[in-house]
C-alpha cells in the first residue's frame, strides 16, 4: 500500500500516512459520505426531475406508463 499523496510506502496500512499525515487512500466510507453530501446539494435537480415527471404525467396520462417502463425498467 502506498500513500496517494506522497507515494510513501505504507506496508502496515496506516489510515493516515506516517510521512505526510494525509489519508493514505480514499475509503469507500469517505466516498459514500461525499456522494451523500453531493446528492444533498442537488435537491434543486431532484425537484426539477420530479416536476418534469409530474408534467409528463399530466400531459399524457395514457403514455406515462410506457415512459415509466422505458426509463425505470
Ligand atoms: Zn503521504
């Protein structure tokens, strides 16, 4: 295992680098937290998507089920 910041060898897999003090790798936990926070900031997009979906539903109730199956499986 090698530190992603300074490329120092980290054979004992320390979570923090013994050389530079940064995290030696991007853990899945960190990635999940990042994703959650990124999604949390995207509520405007979520609302927009919901609005579009509702709009389609209202405009074309007959074909909405086909549209839904196409995009949601
Ligand atoms: Zn380092």
